[in-house]
C-alpha cells in the first residue's frame, strides 16, 4: 500500500478531473480571490489593450468606482465620445499594448518636460502624436495643439494613478515598434494609419520575457512613486494578434506573445505583494471553453465569455457585489438607461481597438 504523499489532502481545486472536467466552464469556481481587501467601491483605474474596457464597463454597470479623469466634454453622446476616445480608459491614452508603452506613459507623468521629445507626425496638414495617433479621427490642426492635448492626457493619467486604489493593466502584446535613434516606442507601426514608415529609422521589436520584465518593473516602481499605496492588478488579454511582423505564422506569434505575458504576470504577482493577477485569459482560452466564447472570426470575445469573466472578477473580490442594473431594474430611469447602453456596447463587442486597423487595411 502506498504511503503518505503531498497530494493526499489537497483540495478539489488541485485536481483537473474534479475541478475542471466535471465542472465545465460554467461550473468553474475558486479560480481567483483577491489578495487584498478591495471591493467594487474601491477606486479602479483601467488601462491596457482592448479587453481592459470590459472591466471598466462592468464596474460602471454595477455602480462601481471607476476613475475617469478625462471624461467627454459637455453632453457628448456615447457614440461621439467614443469616436474621440473619451470614457474608454481612465484617461485618454488610447490602447497601451506593451509594458514598455506603460513605462513611457509613467515616465511622462513623472517628467512632464519629456513631452517635448515625443514625436508628432504630420500627414496632409494634420498632426498626430505618436503615442496616440488615432485619438482624434481627423488629427489636430497644428503640432502645438497635438502636444497640448498630449500634455492634458499625461496630467490626467497621473491623476488617475494618484486617485486610484487599484491600477488594472491588461497586457496585450510583446510586439511593438521603436525609433532606432531615440528609443521612443510607438502605439503602432508608423505608416499604418498615420506617420510615414522609414525602414532605416523604425524598427520592429518582439520583446523577450527579460525585456518585458525590466519594463514592467520600471513601470511598477514609477506607479508606487506617484502613489505609494496603489495596488496593481495584472491581466492578459485573450484576444489574438490581428497581425504579426515577426515572420512567424500569426497563430504561433500569438501563442508566444500570450505565453510570455502570462508567465511574466504570474511571476510578478507571486513575488510582489502589491501586484495580483486575474485569470481573464484562462477563462476565455482555457480548455473548458473549447473556443466557444470567440466570435466566428476567432478573435472577438462574445458577451457570454465576458459575462463569465466578470462573474469571477466580482466573486473574487470577496464581497457582496450588485448585479448590473440592466439585469434587475424593474423600470426605466436615467441611470438604468446608461447601464443599458453599456450592456448594448458589450453585446456588439464594440471596443476601441487601434490594432484592428492592421486587419482593415489588409482587407481593404
């Protein structure tokens, strides 16, 4: 008879058959519990790749405390605000896909004079800042106007860090583009929808685990300098790459990118007390789902998947959390109408995602 061993008294969650195969995707439980005492009333800032927008929308739909330091002006409609990239992230940064991009924003937040070093691109008499080239659909009227807008967003970004209890960052890519002379990172490859591509100046980067680790460490240190009490919740976007410049098949490039980011997020969360990891990636792409949460394009995440992710998120906070008002409101009210708009946006997978431009251009 076998003797005692370390597996004998482990809980059900440690065994695949009992906790995964027999449960199925809708029966999964105990995947995540926050390591901190936070609730939906804690102040959350959200940044990162496209999938990060689901967390902010879910918080709003439940009357959670989502920090938004650069809201749309006046009475702009939801559609108009989104077109100009308001109310998408906690400030008007647009997508931040890589750890190095995140550090760039934090570096500007700590050293505002460096805003003058950020490239401004000009095409056909319209100007765009290279960190947010799509923030204004038609660009800015002058370089000064573009730089002043960037300065406003940098200040708003800093305020979100100062005012937040939890900084949620969804890591999306390991691939990016830089200026070979200055080292500045770009939000997208110059020339894809703004700027002019120069093969002698613009270099493709597929950041390694070590490079991402260094960039994330610098970003985390900067966050804590600005707000010594802030906590960071890392997630990894389950959305595949739209396109890759790595030379690999896009399926392999996606797997590499997500594997590096997932490994890094897990390592940092296990080593740094003020960093945690939430498994949105596993909940969407894990074996129990059999890819059922993806739309026919095998890229967009559909509403049932988002609902599953958000259920685990709020359950993991360890507190009583209200359902979205659209699920239980008996009658219409202005607040309920806003929640309905949020729910409709989720159903349409209507996210602001600059990376999609690569696919649209290729199909054009």
